[in-house]
C-alpha cells in the first residue's frame, strides 16, 4: 500500500469532548481524529446523542437520508436517526454523526449510569447494540466506504463480530477492516446470558467458545475475537493485560490467542489545550525559557485553595477520580504520614462517598496544609498543573494516563506507581546520572508511596537539581502528531493484510 494513500476512517466512540465526557476516551476521540485529518486522512466520527448535548449550540441538524431508520433489537422495534455536525475546531473540519434515539440516549443526561444512584442503566446492552448496528446502516445509506472502522472500548466492540458474521455474506462490507482500541480493560460490557438473543448474532456464538465468558455475554470478548487488530493505549499496559488475569478480568487467555495482533500505542495530549506557553486558564504563561514565571501560578493556586504561600514549601497537586483503581486507598492510608512532611497538598476530584468523607475530615485536621475541591472544574485542573511542584498519581493500574503527561509538560514533577502508561512516560530520577523526569515506586502500598514522596520533597530543596528534573520533563514531546503517525501505520498494516 502506498505511503501517501488517503485513508478513510470511521471512528466509533461512546463519548466525545467537548460534547460528553466521563474520562480520557472523550479527549482521545476528539484529538486523534483532528490530528489524522491534519495529516491528510478523512475521518468521520459516530457518537450517541445523549440528552446533555445541546443541538442548537453545536448546530446539529437532520440528514434526510439518515432519518427514521427502523431496526429490531430482540423483539423491540427501535427508530433512530443520524444527525450531522462538525467538531468545534479552529484547524480542521471533522464530520460527526450523532446517533439520535430518544429512548436510549436523548432522555438521559448521563452516559452509562443513573446520576442519582450510580447504578448502570439496565438496558446498556441494548443501547450499545443499537450503536453497533447503526454503523452498518450509516455506511450503507451514505455509500461512504471506510477503510477502517476504529472501535473504542466495549461499547463498540460488537461491531467486528457483526462484520464477520451477519454481514459476511454481503460483498459491500468485505473491504472493511476493524481496529479495537482498549482504553480500559476493567469495563468489558458484561450482561446476562439472556441478552445474547437481543444481539441478533448467530447462535453458534452463544457459548464459552463464542462471546460468553463465565456464563455471561461479554462485549469486549466479541471485539477481541473478531477485530482485525487490537491495541491498548500504552506499551506497558498491552503487556500487563496479556499476563495479568486480574487486570484483564480473565480475558487474558482469549487475548493471548491473538497476541500477534495486540499493540500498545501511547495516547498523545492536545497541545492546543494543554500547553503552559499558551494556556488561557492560568494567570501567568511560562515555558522552558521563563521557568521562574511558574511561581506566579503556584502563588495563585495556593491562595485559591485558602492556604498560605511559601515558595520554599513544595505543593503536591492531584486531580483524580476518587476510586481504588486510582490508588486513593493508598493515599488515605498514608495521608497522615504525608502531612508530617513540610508540604502543602491540593486535591481536585470526585468519586466514592467514603473518600469524599475522608478528605473532608483531613481538611479539618490539617487546615493549613491540605485543601480539596470535591467535584470537577476544568479551569482549576489547569491551575493545579501549572501551580504544583509535584503531582501525585499512585494508580493501581493506568492504561495510559494523561495527567502525568500534562504534569511533565507543566513542570509539575510526577510521583507515580510503576504501571501501564505511567511506566512508559515517567522515568525515575537518578541522583547518580542526573537522568529522569520524576519519581516512581513499584510496590502497591502506602509505605512505598510515602518513601518516594519523601525522596522528592528532600530533592526539592536543591534548586539546581530540581530545575534539571523539571526541564527533563518539559522537553518531552507528547503531542498527538507522534501518536497519530503510529495509528496511521497501524491502519495501513490492517488494510494491507
């Protein structure tokens, strides 16, 4: 295949920034298609139109030939339409198709679960069967033939299975290839065995040899068995899920059978949004040439959180969902020990109620050293990256992680656990060689974490050493351009095979 061939990619995702977001997948789904378009390829995106998406604000409009399409899901007849808009971007035009169905998406402001109870919607099986089936209706009605359908996570993992079974007899669909990107293996789309009948897939798949796993329907397994290529969002994570039964939810054996097709490609970061030299959310822009300006942001951050500014005291920042998988259990466990150090700590995050309660108690116990904002605030996230000296990320597992990359670029030196994408992006600082851009611990326990925080806090006192560590991180290139080029190579190898 010639290197200059313009590829056509249909990018199917359950979430998309700035429309709807629960995590990093939304950012990837916006940034990667833009960069692929900039590099000369044609990308179109399909995403459900959830109730929180404002049609007027984003100029989402009907497309006559994509209106009122009828489909059966099990015994239910569903009508849906595919509406059109573009990604809000100054640089390129990327076409989006919004999958519009009132029952499954439009009537709900939240993506996967009831916002009041936190319980997953009972019909998530049907909601994402519809998304998978809609892809084939879209392609047929448009007469637009993508080279690759790029599926993301369990919500779109049935697409490769449909392509290789239900649509295998239709020569129109023969040229299409599929890539399944696993952003997080802990969510697999697991449903009761009875959900199988709703899929319309051949009965031969209704077994453990097929797409059942431990007696239940497993969407991710369907994707792993039938995709032409599979990738995860970092090199280390792709190795971890092949070997670790716990991390892969037991699907490592299925994955191992297709090992030669599994790749690890690190996500990039959007330099138009995350760049201390141009960041519109921070009081003082800065970069390698004027590193001293970072101090203005530190002062602003500390005061914003109601603490007292002291340039000699390192500020540890953290932005996280408050769940065990993010290492929050370690943080709570080691918190009193961290507070014995000469540090200030600011936290932005939301998650489990027990953690909200724990951090509210810590605020009362350490009012001059710790402050938190329990919720989400994008502007504050930028200020934390720009104002912190250290950035803590003690994840139990981390498929890729973006915040450690933001931190490196913003000169907030990361302290991370050696796992997944954290291990691929952070290099442990060595006093001997002067190499490294951060701090790392391996054991998943609070003592190992506190020990490494202690080491970082001690080194912070040596201004020359600290400046070197910061600069080592700030020189790194995490732009999407590097990642997008690797995706293009992957697409080309899929099409060529």
